[in-house]
């Protein structure tokens, strides 16, 4: 008997650990461990917890068709999860526990502890590379060192990329009667899932629905992705990030479908741009492998610790609630707070505003995002925030500071997105939509004045960053 420990790989198709277990044609059991205290310490968003909760019901049915039961246990944290998996394996007389690797510090320690506990009982542990198309550590420069700039990483990544083939998952060996220990912890009604949840029903959880969304994007939208991806009023992005973050689908599946739709003419510029976004996800996972300090929320660049963050709590709260007086920033934050998702261009705008206009530590924003995002993924979130704050690996230059007004004019020219999320400005004249405080009748709108002057704060940011780099 074998146990497959599922974590952020909640799928039956293209799951390395699951496929390896099934290939032995030995009885196979899947387990999922809910760890609410650990999740809370990682700032998991309640809407993401709800997505996991809903997915478990679909996953149970998909596994059942493969003759694999889904067992479930709730324990406080990763330490208790490791102990429970090892004890459960021993109780069942399992020969081996399989899992797909995760690269954050706490997750690595969790698996090391489980491996140790299993070894004490003579049970094998097998952790497989699965989260990335190419395993972290496998893409290096000619000197054998890791890449600190994305573009050469991408070139090397593409140069050693092998053709991707997704094979159909076969059924495991059928078992007529499972031990009592299994029947007592089968996932059923989810009554022991105690983490706070917010409704995620806008997002599908069945594999068929997610696969269809991927296919439609690669077939119908990706060709225009390069031209349209920066305009938040358009439905031009894949919106697959929640499923990638939780492993409902794999990056391999995304790339395989992308290349399949590109035949026989090859990738369009739009498809190449989306492929780059997938490789950015790989880049940030690779960084965790080489720089575990990132999991401790440390700046990638050492000079980052000298940036004099002001950390005004009142300004931070206004940013969180979408009350800064800058419409594009506020619309973006309200989208996040309402849906658990934010358009990528807007993520850059609001992050630049927090760090370089409000002079608030990027870690405050990183944590707030994780507490709200349905697609919260530590590596991508940390990498994105440090990129915007200019403290990260291949981050934007510190002197590149987004002007929230010009960004708004460029990417939401008619104000369609702003009006969708800021009803106070529904009836304002279009010529004032990006700078409503300049409207003659501004006092008639229940909308705040700008909480800061961008031009002045830009100069403050330039001086503080320059000083930090020269420290």
C-alpha cells in the first residue's frame, strides 16, 4: 500500500507523485491535511481556503474514478501534519509515502520531519519534482550559478526545455475492502474544515471547467494577449492563476495546450508573451531554491534594509480600503477586496504607490495581498512585491516610479474599469475621471481628495532610495 500526500497539487491529471504511485499497481491512498494555524501564519486568504474546500469534493470524485480514496485530517500545523502522515502510514502498513516537492522553508522542514518519522518506522519517502516544468536548480548559467536576471534565465530555460506531453492518468489497483482506519477519515461533508472561508463560487473547481477555460484562452484570446493584457477593463487575461497557485492544473498543462493550439504555424507574439509570464512563475520558484532568505521576508538586495520606510498606519489603511483619492489605485484595491483577484497591471500600480508614494514597507503590502488573494502564491507574490519595491531580483530600477494618473490614463483611458469599482464617480465627466479632484463640482462626489501629492512623494522616494543604495 502507498500513500500520496496532496498539498498544493490538487489534481489527478499530470500529478507526478500520483502517477508514480499508480504505476506500481499497488493499492494507493491519497491524503490531504488541513493545517489552519499554519495557514493563518502564512496569511492564507479565506477566499482561497474556500476554493480549496470546494475543490476537495471534486477531487474526491476524480480520485474515486481511479480507485483511490481521499482521506482528510485537520491538525494545527505542519509539524502535526508530518506526525499524522507518518503515524497513518505505519497504521496502514504502507510501504511508501509519496509527495510533490514544495520549496518554501516551512514546507521543506515539514517534509524533512515526515521523512525522518517514516524512516524510524522503516517506511520509504519519495518526493518528486512537479511544481515547475524544469526543477529548481536545473537552470544555471555557464559558471554553474543561478540567474539573477530574468531574460537570460528565460533564454536558458527555453534552450533546455524538452517537448511536453501530458499522459492520461490510469486507474490504480482496485481494492474491495479498505482498512477501518481509512473509512474513519474519508473526506465527506467537510465539517472539520475550520479555517475561515469566503465565497469563491465565481471560480470553477471541476477539472473539466478549468481545462475548458485553458483551452478557450489558448484558442481564442492568447493571440491578442500581448496587445490587450494591460487593460483591466478587458477580459483579456487567462485568470488561471488561482488554479496554478493551488495546483488544480500544472504549468506543464498550460504550456502543452499553448503549443498544441500554435500548430502548425508556431507561437504568436501573444502566445510568446503568455509563455513568458509562465516562465516568470518558474523564475521566482527557482529563486526560493537558491535564496531561502526570501521565505524570511528579507530583501533580495541587501541595501533594501536601509530604505527608510515611514509606515504610516492611517495611509496604509486608506490604501487597503481603496480610499487614496487616486481612482485607478482605489478601483484596483476594491476589486481585490471584493473578488480576491486583481489584474496584473494594477498589482504593479498599487504596489508602486504603496512603496514609493506612501513609503510603506513592501512587506506590509505583501502580507495584505496574501490575506486577500484567491491566487496567493508565496514565490510569485514575494517576487512581484520586491520587483515593484526595487529591492528584488531583477526588480525595476528604483527611479522608475509609476505615476498613478498617467497609468490610469494609459490603461483605462475611458475610465470603464474605474467606474465599475468606484460608483461614487459613475456620473463624473470623463475628462475628470483620472483626476476627479480637479473637477469644478468635485465636492458633490462622495470621493476623497488625494491623500498625498505624487510629484512631491516621488522626490522623497528618489532621495531615500539613492541614500539606501549608497549606505
